[in-house]
């Protein structure tokens, strides 16, 4: 117990690292459910119309 009182900063840092490892901090990771599908649908980029594409010189 005396060691914990003397090294409370170290205990706090180790506890914080363990918490971030177990629970994450909102970045990355796997997303499940309706919100993940909604975000995936919003990230899709529509294809460009055919007339704006660059044609090769041979054509």
C-alpha cells in the first residue's frame, strides 16, 4: 500500500493505458450496426459520367 501512495503517478499512467487498451478511445476499430452501414454509404464516391473521362489518343 505504501508503494502505491509513493508511486501514484505511475499507477495512474498504467491504469490509463490499460483502460485505453480495453475500451479504446474512439479511433479506428470495427464498427457494427446501423451507424456503420450509414457511414459506409456516405463514403462511396459516385462514378464520373462517361463524357468527362479522358479518352486515349488512339481512339
